[in-house]
């Protein structure tokens, strides 16, 4: 009778204080877990009372009932009226079940079933079961809440008063008991056991006891034991027919002792031995076998971590042999063979060896040769690569001397044997030449300290000059001419360190730049708004003129243009970033796109624009889409 009277009181109370379209402010609370927190009005002092609900088309979308600030009912639906969350509160005395909560997928099936309860000791706990879309179990776990009074003094600072609920619990939930994981079909996959630990380091120590994994047919797949969060003892795995597959030993997650494995036919597959008292406690001596019993790998190390590694095919043909010194495989000789026994490569890492690497194609032809010589502070390295049939593919030379001399040369060749490019660094200077596959030079330049200096030319594959510019310190300096494909002069101007000199006659007959559509202009304007350009150095009109000009010449670097206004940091990294800076009368425009490219353009006073220092041509830039490299940073 008393219980019926209480429910009648709650019903009348709820109807009297129902608030439709009431906003539930989840942050106006005291407590760590939302179901057990105390909620307040906006003054953060008055506990919420009655029903707070939101209706959609006359149906309940969200409904929560509060008594003295505590939740006593929670019903959440989709806009279509299907259940999202159902939290059933048990509010009568002496009942161990506190809340029965069910969470549903959008299309209706049960997703999670949570049971909040008090255990025999009166501790608040949670049993949670997750389900798949077809109703099959996916996970089962149990957690227990930790009270503030149970924390160590060093841990209490992480739990301020507003995170504690009326029962004195923190937001800290720790696992205990069995943890079950299931296959997609609902069959048991793994069973673990957790011990109850009352602190924030439980995730490193809670696993304790046996761990068992199973095949989908229910047969045992593996078994082992955890102790205070670490694997300890023997861990065994099995084939589906029940035969043993592996046997391993651990001490606090560290591999120790003898490890063994078997093939399905019962023959050994591997044998490892870990020796914690040696200089290589984590690198074992080992042997591996094929199913036919043939040894395929052998690693032998003495106590000082010196030895060798050898490998064979299942047919018994050696494929790999390497010396090991102090666990380092780059101190001795390493040899590889093809599966038919022919030599593939041999590298000699020992100092003083002129020929450090030789590599061959399967037919015995040379594929690669490395020569490395050192004498005091002088060093010389030479690398050659060949296409099949001994056609040279690459030549790389690096030379340094004690007097400070430095030189690097890289020559690349087409498969037909013709030059592809030649790049030579000599101290601070660099000479670069590029060729078409027919052997005609199509580009040449010279740099000092990585800035253009002297002539810069681009030609077509017939040898016709297209660009013929002069530079000093990366700026146009002297006559700059551009030609059409038929040889007609279409641009000619004289510059003095980037400044056009009006005393010299000039020609400007190049094609007009493409006009920008209204949609493109709007996209560029949106892009400009996303930038952080100093408005004191560049006016809005000047910024638009520079960006529009760059787009007309190098549109591919801007795509895709933003389709909407910039609306927060979430989208900030996805668009092209632009940085403008002045150098005298010149303007430099640095552009970078997220995870794709980085390039700098220079805009001269006469609104001529070009790729700064011409590491790429326009065509190469638009196809490469990569961060500009420095050629002297080669690593072979």
C-alpha cells in the first residue's frame, strides 16, 4: 500500500510540473555519471523538479523526470517515435537493481543493455552487454564505481567536488569479473578476468587470471594467464583439430625461456630461446622449419650478441646470410640469393671496403653498384643503377674533402640510353639540365645558394627556345624573353634586380589571361577570408589582385575552392593556406595545401608572376603536387 501511494504521488507530481519543450542542460549538475548526478536550474542552486520534455509532432522526443534534482525517468525517442534510450529506475527501498537501461540502434534493434545495481557489499556496479544489428552479443563487461574516500591522496586532486555525487562516488569506474568478447555471429571469442582495483591505474593491473580464446565452432584456440595485468607463465595455442600450435613462456609480459611451435602435420615450425642473462634478452636464438622439415631460418647469437642469421627456401636453397655484431646487421657482410641460388646482392658494411654493394638481375646482369671510399676527412661515394640489358639508369656521385670542398652529381637516363637530367652541386653552386627522351635539352638553370643566378632556359623537344631569362639572387636581372612555339617573340623586358627598366623597349604579346567567372571569384573571396594576411601591409584590393593573378596562372594549386563561408577551425586545415610578404617592390606568395603541396610565387612590380627559383616548371608543379625538395638532400 505504501509503494502504491508513492507511485500515485510521483504520477500526480509529474503531471503537475510537466514542462513541454524544456531544454535539458546536462552540464548543470553535480556528479560524475549523468544517471546519478543531481541537476539544478540555471542558478546552479535550485534542484530540478518535475518533468522536462520535448515533443515532436505531438509525440515525445525526450522526456526526463526529476525529484529533488535526481533523475527518476528517462525516455528518448527518434523523430519517428522509435525508442533511442529507455532508462527504468527502481526507486523503492532495498532493491539491488537501481536502473535498467536499454539503448537502441536508429533502425530499432537493441544496441546496449545496461544494468546498474548494488552488489552484496552495497557498491554501485554496472553490467553492460552490447549487441550487433542482428541481435547477437558483441561484448559483456562489468564495472564498479570508486568512492572519493577510497582514493589515494595523490589521486583526489583529479576529482574536484562538482564531480562527486550524493553517494560519494567519483566518475571513476573500474572493470571487474569476466569480460566476454564475441564473433560477429555471436559465438564466444574470448574470456578474460579482471580483479577489482580501487585506483586510476586499474587499466594496467586489472587483468588477472585465465584468458581463453575460442574458434567459432567453440573449440579452444588459445589459453594463458594474466597476473596483475601482465602475461605470466605458459601461453598455448591450438589448431582447430585440437593439436598444439605454439607454446610460449612469459614473465610480466617479457618473453622468457624456450618457445616452440608446430605445423599442422605435427612437425616443428619454430624454436626460440630467450636468455635474460645475455646481452640480447629480447632477441632470441632461433630456428624455423618448413612443413617438410627443411630448416628455413637459423639465428645464432653468443652471450655478447654476436653471431649470424641465415635463411633458406623450403627446398634447401640459401637465400640470405648476414653477420651480426652487437645485434647490428650493418657491421659485417650481408648476401642475398634468388630462390634458384643465383646471386642477388652482396653488401659489405666493413670499413675500408671500396665496393660496398653489388646487385644483379635474375639473369646475372648488373642492376646496381655502390663504391664508397674514405680516407681521413675525405670521402667518395658512387652509385650506379642499370635498366635491364645493362642500360645505365642512374649515376650518383658524392665527394667531400678536408679542405671543405663538396660535390654531388646525379645523372638520370631514359630506358633508351638518352640523358634525362643532370644535376651537379659544387659547394654553393648548382647546375641543372633536363632533357626530352629524344636527347634534346629542354631546361637549364644555374643557382647559387639555391637561388637562380645567370641564364634560365626552357625549350621544347625540338630545341626551340620558349623561355630565356636572366637572374641574380633569384630575381629577374637582365633581358627576359619568351617565345611562341613557332619562334615568334611574344614577351621581352629588361629588369634590374626585379625592377623593370622603362628605358629599354619591351614587347608584351602573350595571350590574355583567362577571365574569372563569378563563381570562381566568390570562391577566391571565401578563400581570402580564411587567411591570416596582415591588413596593414596589404590592402583588401591588393590581396584580391594578387590572389586573382595567381589563380589565373596556377589555378590547379587553388583547387578545390571553398564552397561555403569559413565557419570555424574544423575546416581551417582543409583549404589552401596563403602567406604574403614584401621584399622591396617584390611580393612573395607562399602557398601550402594540407598534405599535398608547398610552393612560393614571386610577383614583380609589373604584376609578372612566376615560380620562385623555378625548381619546377608550371607543368611539373601541377602534376607533381609535392613539397619542393632540395636536390642536395638526396638519400640513396
